[in-house]
C-alpha cells in the first residue's frame, strides 16, 4: 500500500459532501419532520413606520387547526432585545431590535405575531385574518431627508458618528499638487442564499430542555443569547447544525425568529417548525451594502498619493442588529486599500431609516470601499495624464514595506497590519492575464456599435478573525476517524477541507473520515464561521487535534509493537515499525477509541490581496454591458483544496457582478419594499456572465497559522464593482460619462450617456 | 375542512398514491407525503427552479404544478437519477467539476439538465446556458455547472444510440 501522507492538502479532491447532495439525500431545515410537529407563520408589518393601537387575533384563533397566535403581549412585560455580536459600541445599544414589535413598527417585514397551526398552509391562511389597528407615521427612507425621529431619543436619526485615521490628512491635502473629491454609492442589496431560513424547535418539558435544529454560523454565541432571553441555562439548550443552503454572511445571525420559534415550542410544548418564504426572506433577512461615500484624494503631480479623506454614510435600516456597525466600519477601514497612503482620515455616519436592518454580506464594506477608491484613482490618473496601471504600480505597497500598519482606522479594534504578500507581482499577473498591453488601445473605442473598456481594481482584505476555534478527533473502534469542529458549514465545502487536513496529518484515507460541525452538542465551546475564518481557525484547530491524536496513536502502537516511537511510522492507517512489524489503526482502537482535543487561538488577522481586471463592452444606444473577459487574481497564502477555492472565487465574482448590474432592493418613499420576489429582485443567471476566470496564487503563506492559509471566500467579490465600473467608465469616457453610483443598469447608463450628450450640446 | 383526495402517479418508476388537498403542489406532495425531500423549494413562485422535477419527460416547476395535475403522470425526481452509492453520469460529472457548493439548487439543476440531455444530447454550450438560465444558483457562478453538463452529454448520446439500435 502506498503512503497517502501529504497528498491531499493542496490537491483538488472531489468533495465528500457531494454524493449526498447529488442524490437528494442532504438534510436541510425544511426536510425535518417529527411526530406532533406544528407549523409557524409570521405576521409581518405591512407598513414602514406606525404605532400599533390594537391587535385582534380572535378570527384567526377561531379557525380550525390554529393552535396559537403569539404577540408581544404573550411574551411578557419585557421584550427580549437582540444583542450586538460584533463591534458592540455603546452608541448602538438603544437601536437594537426587539424580537417582536409591541408598540411601534419600524420596517416593512417586522414581526408582529406568530401563528402556530397544524400545517403551514393553515397558518398562512390565518395570517390574513389578524386585524391590526395602526396609526401610520411618516417613513424615513433617506439620510437627513425627514424631520421624523424614528426613536424618541434621537433628533437626527443618526446612531453613530466617529472620526478615525492616521497621519495628518489636513497637512497632506494642503501641500498636494492635485486634489479631487467625488461622491459615490452602492445600492442596498442582499446575499440571497438559495435556501431560505428555517428552524425546528423542540421543547422537552419534563427535562426542561430545548433543541433548535437549523442553526448555523455562530451557534454557540446564539445559544448564549437564546438562553438569556428564555431564562434558561445554556446547557439546557442545544443548537443543531444540519445542511445549510448558503450563507454569505446573512444567514445564522440571531434574528427575531431565533427567539420566536423556540418560544412558541416551549409555550405549546410541541415541536414547531418555521420555514421562511422567499417574500419574507427579502424583507426579513439582513440587507447590506447601502453605503455612500464622499472621497477625496490628494496627489503629487507625478501621481504619488499623499493623502486620502473619506466620509462614509451608511443606511443601517430600522435597527442595529448583531453585526453592529461592521459594514460602515469596514467600508472606512478599507478605503486606503493596498496603497501606500501616509495620511488618511475617515469618518463614519451610521443613520437609521424605515427599512430592513443591515448586516454583513460577503466582503462587507470591502466591496463598497474598493469601488469608491478605485473609481477615484482612475479619475485622478486621467486628470494627471498618467496611465491607470502606472498610477497603481507607483502607489502599491511593496513587499519590502510589509508588514504595513493600518492602525487607528476602526475605533473599536486594536492595531493591525497587512501581513505578507507581493501586491505588485499579483497586480502584474492580472495585467498579463487580461492582456493590458495588447488591449489598452481599445479603451473607449467604438467597434461594431459598442464601446470597449478595460478596468482594474486592486484590493487587500482581512480574514481569519480570532479569538479561537476548537476541534476534537476520535479514532473510532472500526478504525475510522471522526472530526468535530466548532466552525460552521454553510455549503462551502468545509467538511472536505477539514477532512483533507486530518487525512494528511494522520495518514488516513479520506473516505475513512467523517466531519461533524457547528452543533453545540459536539464541543464545549465553538466560535463559528464568518470573516473567512473557518479554514484559518477551524482548520488549524483540526490540525492541532490530529497532531495530538497522532502522538497518542504512536504511543499505543509503541506499547502494542514493543518498539520505541522513534522506530515507528504511520503509513495509510497502519503503524509500521522499522523491523517490519505493523498494526492497523483499527486494531489499535478495537478495545477503546482514541481521542484528542485541539485548539487554535489567534488574534492576528490574515490579509488576502489581489487584483481584478475586466474587459467590457457598452452599447451606447441601450446602456447594455457585456463582460468579454474577467480575471480575478488573488493570493490566499495556501489553498487546501484549489478546486474549492477556485469555485468560491468564480461564485463570488458572479455574486459581485450581480451587485454591479442587477441586485437592488428598491424602496419607495413610503418605505415599501417594491421588489420582494425573485421575479423582481434580479440575480445573475447562467446566461449573464459566461466568461470569467480566477487565478488563485499561493505566493506568501500567512504567518498567523500553521497552515499558512488566509481567508479565501471573499476575495472574489471585493473588487468586482471596482474593476467592472472602471471598465464601464473607460468605455464611456469618450462620451464624457462618469460612473459614481451602482447598480449599472441599462436605463441608468443610457440616462448618463444622454445627459452627458445634452450637457455638451448645451455648453456648445 | 380538509378535502384530501387521492392522486395516483408514478415516481421514479414506482407507483405512488398521495391523499392531498386540491391546493397542494406537486413539490409539497413529493416532499411531505412521499418524503422525497431531495427536491427543494427556493421561492415557491416558479422563478428559481430549485423544485424542478421531470413530469412525462419535461422539466417542470414542482411549485407551480398541483399534485392533482400529476394524476397518471410519470414523475422523476433527483432521487431517481442515482443514489449516493451509485451516482449517474450527470451526477458524477457534477461531482468532478465541483458544480455544486451548498447543494440546495442542485436537484433542480440536475432535473433540468437530465430532461434537456435526454431530449437533446448534442445540445451546445449556448443551448445549455439558455436552458439552465431558468435555475438560480448563488454559489458556483454557473461555470462548473455548464462544464459538467457539457461533459455528461456523451453519456446521454450513448443512451440515445443504444435506444436507436
């Protein structure tokens, strides 16, 4: 038998998850069915801002099959408030969301009542019969647009303002040869995982125990939050993670339903299942982006950047949910990007409106910040008569300058530095891949009725958040291996990746490994999956556990074979001594399993980086954009499974292109969400973006973790708006069109082209 | 209140009878009555394609067809395309190309592709893209899905050739 060691990490093995998904034997939330199960549906606010005067559920309660209608009154005098999981700034505390509306409604989609019935259809039927008496109030849908205070204690609906930075931006701007200031914005959109949310809550009254299945992302945190709200010990609650149909940041945060469904199950002492429908998903799950920016760049006439000033304005929606101010804070932090900018000043204003609350979506803040900065860089380069590639080359941080501190940009975070990398080399690679030298003469050219443009976007982005992750591995009596980890799986192939790490460490065939994840039953403590941390943190914890188990295996084998550890080696699930004697893992574990715990603690972030380049055409008669070529080059330090990393990069590019051209949650001035259906909320389809490429590099491993891995799931999206908008702007430059705002829909581009033409005609 | 009536059809080659209310969709009947939970519901209004199943050879939205309309029909779901231990050619191509990540849209895409290649084993890339554009996927960006379907064509061509002989 051949040695299987050191073969799997770094190779594009097929995923261990796929056989079950491909055969329809996955287990998603809506697949759960237990004896005596009831079904919940949620009555949501149809109005953006109102006082609730009365709720009448008598007609609903009289309908057959209706078991309960739960409103704020049933929950008690104190309505639980959803905590801030990240960036718990005191300013945000009063804006947190209650799990159900009692007196006031603040967005369309806010929960008012929970109907529990014998079937989902009956529960939905009953929703329509619940009478709500409202006193309508004015909706607030824009920054500073209304005198209506959304909360009693605010006058201007601003939840938080802060200034941050380093260096002396005022001085830099005063001494600069060239300064330009522009305003940009990214529209409100959301991640739209294919599986809507869903939960099954089961209350065991005699044991006083609650089990909630369908949880994910941060199960241990959510258990603590739920225990506090329900007045239970966290040991009496388990959150179970099963298959999850996509997360992308939005799924798995603590939402109102994460309290309401368990509450209903305990109240009725019956299992209660709730499955979100797509319409409520679009008004209930976190929205994201929706950031505007006023950005200024100060340069020398030769194109060296001296300073940057950015003012971030973020529409947080009606409440501050678990993610706190992560979206605007990261938008501010990543404004300087991978460039040497000695003087930076940023400010953040997070304001409240009558819309669905905002949270993180893949590349939170980065997608926006890169778009703002890379657009302004192109404008500055154009003004100064410098090639846009040369301008970037001149300002990119060089490897000699790393680690490069970016302290002081986020008030609630400590010092941090860009870690390792060769930003210039990756930039040059992207230029080569897109054919920059050969194609740059096409910029703005009209060929066969369409204008060509090539755009660039550089980025650096953080991942691998600490503080810790835990894992445990068990060599079972049959010689198979069980890996458990506190990281969550949301469909990203983590089982395979962790299996690869364990297989290599223990020289065990991949198909003898089972990976269990996320559930609070598996470990005493887990930290979950966000901020591209699952491989960096969870993978390193599994590596630690497997390394410890390897020692235990060798020790037991040493006793078994009567040879010292130094004469033993592990080959394909067997321990072999120098003298040829051997014992299999299965034989070693026959009488008792062998188990080892592992952990990984780390507060140093990883910084992935790269460059995207896009070649587009724009039809000036219609505003339609076609992507002719797209390349994303990223250094992820180390790719455990290159096919998984590549797949996530391509998927992320397409999600990003959706954010550039399609995805848009549209509100009217009454705060009504106008497109809460998939027929109206557009996302990319198979025919939209057929030509895309991603190159994953492993140039500089991360020094923060033994795998050398950096976050890899978000680099594919963070520079898409930057590169694509620059390409569209380059195509339309001869028509004197500038791009400041997303999405780049055909009507918007057509309007920009028309307006520019009229401006020129009027001027002439 | 309930007015369940029996509906008879064939699912993955086996006769099935479900007693359902008139308003029950085919997807709900398959999932809740027959426990064929491989077919998923992504939007319940016929846009996302996750619930696509094959009815008398045609790919249909399981959420837009009532169970009662399936009376006498032959229905194929993802469970009929191959088990975890014995994946079919299309499923194997999907695994090879990493044409799925979270796996939620996969059943509908497999059903759509199976119906397409059964009818048109020579479908070219544009045709495949056009047909698959009726199914949403949020993870893969579609490229590996198209590559997998392209590769699976040969298996369907062989089946068609054998059938012709």
